[in-house]
């Protein structure tokens, strides 16, 4: 004989659309996406009106080739934002999702609804990862739009070699680059999510994930670590630059995907295990 309440279906609790709308209406979501969408235009203004706007077009640095066309500008915008701003965005969406509920003392009421713990965590993780993916995508796409409007739609000039690749050939590679940027940030997302279920301080969860990236970046510069650096979560973050070469090399990206997926799977599994056993009092 079933002991469940009449009409209660655990699989229908906390629908994704409800969580998506709840998170979208939050001020931090609107502010973060506003900042991400504004960044490319701020960079355009910096290039156009900065005192050093007459860049040496013979230079092969990515920053000096940024004004060569929309694709070059998009690659530059992704490069400068991936190391910190996108990390903060991903950490914010994944680190704030559960910890904020605990901070507001609403987590226990969600579980008392009742929403099964695994389902609550799964729905929140899916939405957080969705917003994280959108954050990673919006910067290069907005930069591509802004760069094309201001600098034109030109073939891409490869940093380091100066070779020219037709724009039509680069677009599929650019889609791969954006996908790789999403995957490489999974470690940040997983750490932030694990901390989010372990604390009722959203700032602590977000800061902990960002701190991990900072520490990893510092260790990455220690050459004495040798091959061990390849297992650092940030070591392969710039491997996507090899995909834009005339003869693309995806070996670094493949290794980066393997490292990111491994760390993410382990950390997310720990997050679910931790939350199942957690005594929720807030």
C-alpha cells in the first residue's frame, strides 16, 4: 500500500522552468550578464579612443591583431575574459545556487515541500550549468558582433605566425573553441557547487572556487613541477588557441577535456554524497 500523499509526484517537483525563472530574476544574474555583454563594447572603446590606438599591425601578438577583424577581436575578448571574468561568472552561478537558499533559510522549506534531495540538487545543477554555459557563450558572440560592426568582417590573422585563414574556415573552429571554453570551466563549476552544498555562505563558495583557479595558475608557473602541471585544472585553458592555427592541433584540447571531465565528475559526485548526508537546519 502506498504511503505517499495523493497527487504527490516526486518527479514533478521543482520544474526546470521554475528554477530558471527564479534564478533569472535575481539581481546578480542580471548584473553579471549585463557586465559580460558590455565588456566587448568597452574593449572596442578602449581600442578606438585609447592613447595607444595606433597598434602595430605587423605585430603578431593577439592583442595587437584584435582590430584586424571581428573574428580576431572575438578571440582576443575570449582570451582576456577567460582567465578571470568568466571564472567569476561560472563560480557565481554554481556557487550561489544552493548556498543562497541556506543563507535565506529557505532550503529546509524546499526539502519539506517535499522535494527529494537528489532532484533538488540535480535541478539546481542543471540550471546553474546552463547559465554558466550562457555566460561563456555571450562574451565571444557579443565580441564577434561588436568587432564585425567596428572592425569589419575579415579573414583571421593567426597570432604568432601572421598567416591568414579565410573567415568561413574559422567559424566551425570558433564554435569548437567556445565549446572547449565551456568544458574547461567545468572544474570551477564543480568546485563551486561542492562548496555551495557545504556552506550557507554564497560568498565563501564563490570565493573558494575562484581561489582554486588563482592557486592553480600560480602552481602552473612553477616549472619545477614538470609534467605534474598537466594535471592542474588550469594548465590546458589556453589550448584552444591551437585550434585557430592553419593546421589545427587538438591534442592539448583533448587532454584538457579529459582533465576537466574527470575532476568535475569526482567533485559533483562528492557534492551529491555530501548533500544526502547533510543535516539541513537552515
